[in-house]
C-alpha cells in the first residue's frame, strides 16, 4: 500500500526487530521468527480488509485495529 510514512514505519519495524533479538535468548529466536511471520501475515490481512472490504463497518474496524496494533508495538520503542 502506498503510505507516505512507509520509510518511517520500516525503520520502526527494524528497530523493533533489533529489540526482540537483543532481549531474547538464542534458543528462542526461531520461535520468535515464527511468531513474527504469523503476526506479519495477520497484519497484512487486516490491512487488506481495511483497504478493500465492501463492508464500511468492517473496514473501519480493520483500520482501527491496525492503528492500535502499530501503536502497541511503537510503545516499546524509545523515539528520539
């Protein structure tokens, strides 16, 4: 999706990935990778619903949910 903030969001995603790697034990990293892949798929599905759903209520719900999930992840990062 064409988002003017795509670069900022990608930087934040990369920072969150670094935070997870630094805070996790090496034997947990494959589990975390699996979780990240599942979360990315679920988020893509929500974004698709927000963009393409023919049901306006469902699309609004999906936009709010995507925004909430991004906000939750961002709350873990210290922004400068």
